């Protein structure tokens, strides 16, 4: 059985660049209609590689381009960041890169 995140990605064309389905439903609208909870990230220092470290934040503290997590009822998630999106990777707010 496919996760809801995979079903969502398929509706969006699986390219990480499309923001509307073929029948005109927007990214956020589709995620919400599939029961996704939206969590904005907040920067919390840097990791050991010097990259920004993200924790759960709120919309008012959001910096443009930082990751936004859409978690579906089955626990799967999609992460939007900047001009793209992907299935969530091994850590919160990361991309799977597939």
C-alpha cells in the first residue's frame, strides 16, 4: 500500500517542482484535503556540518525558504523548501532525494 505522501507526490507529478495537479488543485489545498497537518520550521543553530538545524516552529517565526512539513494521517510526510518539495527524508524537514 502506498503512503499518503507517495499518493500526494503522484498527484503532483513526482517532480518536486509542480505546485498544482493536472486538474487544477493547488499544493497546499491538496495536502489539506488529504488530512495533512502543516508544521513550519524554525532555525535552531547549526549542525556539525555548519548547516542550519531546524526544529518545529510556527508560521509567525518562519523565514522564507525554510522547510515546511506536511504530515499526513498515516505518519508519512512531504517537505517543501524554497522552490521545491520532496518526500521527507530520514530526519524531520529533510528531503528523501529520490
